């Protein structure tokens, strides 16, 4: 019997993403083997791979979105949630497709913003297939000493 390996630093979200990736691969395999896909191809949006880094003055989110242009991606903030979505369209092919492992279809990435995020000054940049979203941190209130009188 095999036992799942828990990698150092793995989070529940990482494990759920790996399970979703496995499910997607199985769906693509089934779709390739059975004409019409057998009804098992997932139509749910997928989530791009990400890195989230916290610095002294901001949070930096990097999303892998190769081949997309900035007009194909929407970045929004609603309340305290960052949302990035769009769609990767399947390209027209001339020859016979022998293998396909790239994700296509709609993607949706959501992240709850921390309490110290400055949602009014978020910026986003797309370069070399990586979308970098920078969320500045608000200046934390510094403690000040209160003089006691009397």
C-alpha cells in the first residue's frame, strides 16, 4: 500500500492543487481515449501556478500565464479578495494533435488579501508569461507612549 508523501512546507492548498491537476490529467486521458470524452472532461475553471511573497512593504503574487496578452487577463479587487481570471483558447492546428498537456479554457485565481493590504494601490505587470501583482502594505500604526498624568 502506498502512503502519500507530505513534503516539507506543503499546505492543504498545495495538496488540493495536486489533486485537481491529477483529475484534469485523467480527464484529458479519458477524453483522448473515448470519443466525445465520455462526459468526464472538467468544465470548471483551473487555477494557474502561483508564488506569493511577503516583503517589508508589499505582497507580490506571481502567476504563470504563458502565451497570454494583457487584454486577455482581468485583475480585480472586491472587498478583501484579489481575483484574476481569463481564458486560454485552444489554438487552431493544421496537423494531428498527438499529445496535449497545456491547460486550455477559463482560469480563475482568487486570494484573500491580508488586513494590512492597500487595495487602492495594487499594480499588475505581465512579462515573459508571468503576471506579477504587487499589493502594497499599509503603514502599520506605530505604538506611541501615552503619558500618565495626575
